[in-house]
C-alpha cells in the first residue's frame, strides 16, 4: 500500500480518565490558576492505577472550593456539611470496609471546624485516605486567614499580616497516629499521584497535604501574582526529603524566600487499624 493509499487514523478523542470525571458538571466553577483541578486529575489517575472498579471507590468532601471535588469525580461521592467530611467518611469506611474511601477537602474545612475530627480519625487509624488541599486561606468566602495561613501573610481578616502560629499539617497528622503522611504541591503531579496510590494500598489512616495556589484570594492579597507565579515559588524552594523525621521543623513560610518548603513522603509505617 502506497503512502497516499494509507488510511490516516484520527487522534484519540477519549481521555484515559474520561470515565472518572463527570462531564455533565463541566465547565467547573474553579478560578483561573486554581490548583484544585490538578488535584482532582491526580486523584482520578490514582483510582485508575489502583486496578479496582470505580464502584469500589468513594469520595467524600466538605464545604469550600476544595469540597467541590466530590462533585466532579464519577464515583460514589458525598458533599457533606462544613467540617464533617471525616465523620461521614468514617461511617462509610466502618460499614463498608471493602471500599476505598478518600476525603478531599481544604485546609479550612479539615483543620479548623473539622480539626477535632481530623485528630481522632488519625488516632483511631481509620482506613481512609485524606487529601488536604492547602491554599492557606478561606478562598471561597473572601480570603480570610485560616489555620494554615503563614505568619505575616495577609488576608481580608488580617490586612497587616497573620500573627497566629499556623498548623504544620504533616506534623499534626504524624503526631496523632497517621500511618502514611506526605506533603506535595500541584507541581509534583506524579509524586502526588503515587502518594495517593500508596495510601490507598495501605490499611489505616493516610494524610496527604497538597499545596495549591489560590490566586484570586491568597495570591492577590499577598501580591504573589497568578497561579503560575506561585508554582514558580514551589519550583524554586521545594526540597524533597523522603522519610524525614523532624517534621516539627517543616513550617511553611511563603514570605521568607530563603526558607525551603519541604515536601516528600514522610511517614510510611504499619499499625493496627480501626477494624484490624
């Protein structure tokens, strides 16, 4: 067959994770430069890599921009009340232990109003994966400072800069009993996907913090620029330290550009889980 006679095959028009996203919910409501879409994309790839049917995965979220994630993935999902994603997820994980339960929500939802649920779910070592999208503020409600806002960073409720010590979420998760603890950014797409998959494959409480830009609120208040400008901060300042034990030193400072932002898979241990 000559070159002119060859049939040119059209490019594939189906994305490998098309079946894991709810096209009827698109276009999404996320702002330009927001990192939440990248996290949803990574979570969907981890589901695909798990080898388990979609109907064995459950996604639970709370309230806020990150809480919208449950509505965009095409698995059984629950968009719960503010701060209560973890109790809902615990009920599912205990009643249906054969399911892979993942919570996707924000730093405000999980570490503020939901903070007590976070520490007790980790203490009990409930079999689930928690993905905390940390954009350092309450992005949906106007850019107020939250439990992870770095000291000196500005928000609508702290125009001169936050003065309260923020939570160091990986340190908190480790101290309260999580068996898998990691921190990545939306720049570290493959590392994040691998961390989610690793947590899914373990029995017990896994906690993954993902640093993500919020250019509309946090970035604007702190003159960071658009989403790419914040990602450039991650590119320049992130240091990968797998297995690090001194998590108490890994506070995040986006103002002081001389301090590294430490990422990696910090904790990967075995411990009897809640139903074990």
